[in-house]
């Protein structure tokens, strides 16, 4: 059977302003336990019968398309980030590993670029419970916006900011394609599956996710990041968020949006795009 291609899908967005901003800042979002158990089990059985690193035939299975690719929680998050009528995956990988295994090297996937746009999402699905012993994917939060060389990664090892995506069966995590990640070291014995695929934008960016009229964009919270210049992550994250809103990003730098402040003055922060202002 020929594989389905160029299929678009639409549904209601589920993320609000704070969650979309958070995604721009962190570069990933984990949705735990969102896929039904029977779909998880069928996926593992399918992968055992088709142990290829690229099990394309699973894209012809309605139970997989409906339960995973159009999963209401995952698709709602994708709809929030990529806009209406996004394109569902027509390619798929399985990072299927015989555990135990050593950790992979930190990397961005091939084709990563630095951009203020979000035209696609790289998404991972765990059909089995994936414990720390099974070597879950490890992610460096915020690394999707860092222009860095590999010596940055050596530094990261020291400050231990990595996140292990330990998750129950049926978990899906969305990432900005360029995020630094690796397969973690596993000590467990058995086969671990990790399905990976991309969704693509077809719509112009606009702030048409779940709007929170009370959300204050000025002076966002900016947790400290040991070892890095303050607000270095916030600036490209805010530029990306402004692009998603269909707003012009005014790069004023300094204390302008999006630098944080312990107290929130009751004015709009200089540099906040006009469509996000409350007071003017
Ligand atoms: O298996 C994993 O956890 C990640 C694998 C990966 O990132 C890759 O092979 O590109
Ligand atoms: Fe990778």
C-alpha cells in the first residue's frame, strides 16, 4: 500500500500563552501517559515484528495515526505551536536499542539551523514505560537557542542541567528540532523503542492558541542559569515567541523585554511587542 503523504490535520489548540512561552524557553514539552494502553501495546508488537529503524508501514495503520499522530493531547499541543492545518508526519524513525548500552554523544540532529521561526516540531513517543535504567533520551533545556560549540557541552556536563525523559508508557514529548540531546546510558536488559517523527506548519504564525487575557508578558520570570550570561536564553526565546504571535520583535536589549525583574512594575516593559501590551 502506498504511504500517505501531505495529510493535514486540524483540531482545537490546548496550550495557553504561558505554556507556549515556556516551550519557546525550554525547547521541549513532555506529555505523560497520553496514549491509550492498547495503542502502546500494538505499537510495541508492530515494532517487534518490524524491527527496522524506519518502520514506515506503521503510518498506514489507522490505530497508530488516530491514537498517536492525532492523539488529542499531542495534536492539541502541535496545533498550538504550528497553527491550523498542520501536516502530520510522512516519515518515521524508531530508535530501537538492545539494552544495556552506553550513552550516545550529545548532538543536535542533522539539518539543525538557528532560526526565529518554528516551521516544524520533532516529536518522540515512548510506547513502553521508559525508566532511568532503560536509557531515556536526555535533553539540555534551552539548548535549542544556544549558538554553541562542542566545548559548551563539556561545560554542561559539569553543571548537570540535563533532563532525563523518564516517562510512563504512552508519553509523547515535543521538541524544537535543534535541541541538544542524546540517548542515555542503559543498565536494564531488553529492547527499548523510541518512535520519532516531525509535524510541519502550513499556516502563517498567529496567536491563536488558548489566549489568557490576564497573562502579563512584561518582566517574565527568568530563573538563573549558572555559568551563562543572564537573559541569553530569554532573548532568542522571546524572538521566537514574538514570531509565533505574528508580532514584530523589537530588540531593545538591556532591561527591555524579556529580561526579568524580581518585582513586576505596573507598566508594559520597553520592547514588548504592541499586540502583547496591557497598558498602551
Ligand atoms: O535513542 C534516543 O534516545 C535518541 C536517539 C537520537 O537522538 C538519535 O539517534 O539521533
Ligand atoms: Fe538525535
